[in-house]
C-alpha cells in the first residue's frame, strides 16, 4: 500500500488537536485528488462552501461525515484505486 495522491481539507470552528484521530469531519470538507497534477486550486466561501469549479478531482465531504469511509480507500481484490 502507498498513500493516495490526495489531501482532505476541512473548515472547522471547534478546537482540535491535529495529531488526534477523528472519526467525523468537524465541518464541511473537500477531498482533493492530484493524480499527475502538481497543484490544484480551490477556495472556501462562508456562504457557498468549498469551490473547485466543478472539477472531477474534488469531492465535497459533509460536516459530520465518516472520515474513515472517505479517507481509507479499499481497491478490492487486485484492483488498483485510481482517482
């Protein structure tokens, strides 16, 4: 196994320790896949939420969402995971 070429960002107003495992997203989040791209452009608007211009590499994640289901990818038997 190897890390996916992706990051998860979330907006949260509560205080949290970034070194602690979290089961649920504390606020609206965005899973950003990179693939072969070196960078991606996203923004956050307090009214509209995360914006990525409708890009297929950006997956919105609701506040309170199960982070394990979002961040741990199961490719199944002999099937690579591609984003």
